[in-house]
């Protein structure tokens, strides 16, 4: 069997065009959604992400506010900026690019964001709301994975889902979302016994471990849907290469469908950030939420 390729790049473009349509509807009512991105320091990868976010925010018709702070900014100065953005009615979404320099306390910064504007879904209130099945802001990468899975499989109810990875940003919220869609969910990780056998039971296998090409074809149940969240830069044959947490070549021989790297989950993250900003703006204005763009 050769798996169907799940084209995240094309699907993300479709999500962005649905967001753009929603934004146009709001603009017609005199409301322009606004996303503020805060970048501390000069981390090159973060600068690339932030630039890309700003560009796509403007492309869907939203206002983009970028705040670039020196790496030496104090916790108090950063908290003062967040308080200002929380109070600004033109700002509907706030994202603080992670990681922050070591002297800043990440959890305190994230939890200072107004939960209604927390488009990353990292605030402790949003984590609790998601875990208890209440309306929340949902982390962008897991939301993107869920959209891809629903698009591919329709109703996920009763399927065996295995999430490999237990991070707060991907693994844990991914498991909550799959549980919300009535999957039978296992969270596996680096200490899981018989990981291969656990993965082999999965109808849905989500790999978010951060280990290049660790999940090979012999971890995959025939016909399973494989979602690869990993983005790992490796050197092979003297060249820099981007690979996932899944060994694509061997997994694609067994899976029913699989996301490639690049062009799978990656583009969905920014698309979902824009979707969350639109959702936050609708909620802030007491308007109905956009359809098909939330969990
Ligand atoms: N750094 C890498 N990915 C992310 C993300 O999704 N959100 C934030 N805030 N920072 C990141």
C-alpha cells in the first residue's frame, strides 16, 4: 500500500481563505480583527516565524501589531506591554513568541495575557477549559491536526488514537481534542514500554516527540492515518534537510494516509493562529463564531 498524502499546505490555504471571508464580514461591520505578536531578542528561527505570521495576518485582512523587544528587557517591562495589549480594544489576539530568554519567567508572562486574547491557548485558564470540555482558545498546532483528521476521516468517534509526545504545546492538548471527538486516546512518550506495539494499535497516530524519523513503518497499523508534527533539521549526505518525527518512506508503505514534512502540519499552525484570532474577535464583539474554524 502507498498512503494518500495529506496536503497540509493546500488545506491551510483553504483555512486562510475561510478566515479572510470571515474577516471581510467583520470589516463590513466596522470591526477589523487585530493580532499582536511580541518577539523578545534576536533568535533567527523566531524572527522567521514572526515575519511569516505578520505577512499572513495582513493577507487575510487583519491588523498586525509587532512588538520587538531587546533580549535584555525586564520581566516588569514585558508585563507592562502585555497589560497595555490586554487593554487595547484594537487587539483581539496576543502571541508571545517562545522561547523567551532565560531570565524571563515564561509561565508568568503567558498567564498575564487576557485568556480571551490568548490565541496560543497556553494560558492556564484555557488549558483548564479545554481539559473540562468547555469553550476555550485551543493551541494552534493540535487544532490544525484535528482539522486535518476531521477532513480526512469525518467522524473520529470510537477510533484508537495514539499521541506520541506529552508536551504542553502539542501532546497534551492534542489528546484532549481527540478525546473531545470521542476517540479512545493513549498518550505515549519516551518512557512508554513496548512503544512500537502501542503505536501499532492506532487508527490515528500523531507523532510529536521531536526525534527525527523515529516512527518507522513497523510502528504503523496498516491503513492508519499518520500525522507528523515533527520539524527536525538534520544533515544528510552533506546537505541540510527538514524531516519529521516519522520516517516518511517506510511509514507511507503501511499507512492509509500521512502528512509530509514539510507541507503537512507546519502550514496549519499559522492558519489556525489566524482562525483563533478571528474567533477571539467574534467572541469579543458578541458575534457568532466562524464555522469549521474551532474545535
Ligand atoms: N514558538 C514555536 N512555536 C510557537 C507557538 O506555536 N507559539 C508561540 N507563542 N511560540 C512558539
